[in-house]
C-alpha cells in the first residue's frame, strides 16, 4: 500500500458529497441529532461501517443530503476532500458536484459553487494548480430517471463555450441512450458498465476515455465481480482508461487502494500501473500548462520510484 500511495496519481471521477470523511459525517450528524433534525442513532452504525451494502450506501446519501445544506459545511468538506486526496499523492484532482439551490437558507446555485471554490482556495494543492477552477461539466444522477435528450442541448452549449464534458454512461442498460451519448463524443465517460456489442464498438472507434471506478461498480452491483469487469479488455486493447474512486467516503476506498486492487485482481505490475497513472494526464480537462507541469511530476517520479 505504501508504494501505491507514493505513486503520483490523477483522479478524474470523484464526487464531492460521496467523499466526505467519516469523522466529519459523524460530527455533522451528531450536531443535527442534537438539534433534533435527525435521530443520530439511526445513522451512526452506517457511518462507522466500511463495507456498506447498496441499501446502506443509499441511507448514507440520505444523510449526506441533509448535512450538506449550508455554505460553511460545503466549504469545509471541499477543503477536506482535497486534503485527503493530496495526502495520498493525488497530484491532479477533478472534483464534481451538483450545485444545489435551497431558498430557506438563502443558497443559490451560484453561492453553492462559491462555497466549493472557497474550499478549493483554502488548500495549497489547488493554489499550485493554476487552472483549478470550473473546467468541465458532468452529467450524473439517477440513471433511471429523465432522458438524455433533455440534457443534450445544455451540454452541447457548454461544450461550444469551451467547457469539457464527461458523462455518467451505461450505469443501467439502455442501448438507445448510451449510443446517443457516445455519438455526442464526450471528452470522457464514467463507468461504461451496461454496454452491448454495438456500444463497445462505438466506444472503441471513438476512442473515448473511460473513468474506471472498480470498487463503486462492485458495491453498487453494476458489475457482479472484479474478474468480469471490463477493465481487463479495455486495458489489453490499450483503450484510454483512468482509475478513479467515484466516492472515497461512501465506498470506503482511496485512489491508492484502487491501484492496489487493480494490481492484484488483474496481475499487473507496479510499472504497468505507474504508466497507467501517467497516461491519465492526457485525459484531464485542464489546459496544456497544467499537463506540462504534471508530465514533469511523472518524469521525476519515474527516476525515484
Ligand atoms: Zn460517479
């Protein structure tokens, strides 16, 4: 594990709300319990647990939804999430979140995002990475609700304005939508789990990079076990892929852990995974200046590791 922590890593698929520290969640839940907003004992066991079932994951998200409703908390959790990734030698992080509006406490989508950016600003890593602002758009949410066609115009517009786009794609089987999403040619997609032959064909011919979230896919039962995960085929074919966590908090993982897991599950050596981490630099949404900085990080790590 020490070695996996020491490898400089690039994280491109992590949700802010799913990556909150357990200790912070406990503290926030206890405060809400004292105020009578929730019954603390209903949630305590699920926060303290590490290998949560799907049902428990949803219960935790219910709690997270309640605790992340003020600006101060959002700034705090953003800062902590960045600190945690930095502590395990993640040299570049793209954090995603859904801006929320909450009229009762005067929160607008803009002020929500300002609170997130405040959190980023208070961490050194963010300051070092000049481009660490809003650089792209992610489409996520319950994949069984709504339609791709609803979001297509907004995403198209965003891309025309110079923002990069990544899509949660193939979390549930839906050939028509998955193919339409691939035809959109997003900068990256997350998961790519429930693909049929034609979807794989399109993915390969378009060479769209895939954010692989192994532990998440297993915990949410999107993939039945690690040995049938599509990582193996994509890796073998040299398809662009990047290992990511999705939700370090909810799924009790870290990016170093995902690297270690892939190494043992698929029999890959340290150098192969080092190369995989290095290649992820090509798929980041930040500009060339940041890419060059990251390449230097890997060059120097290659000589010392
Ligand atoms: Zn996700």
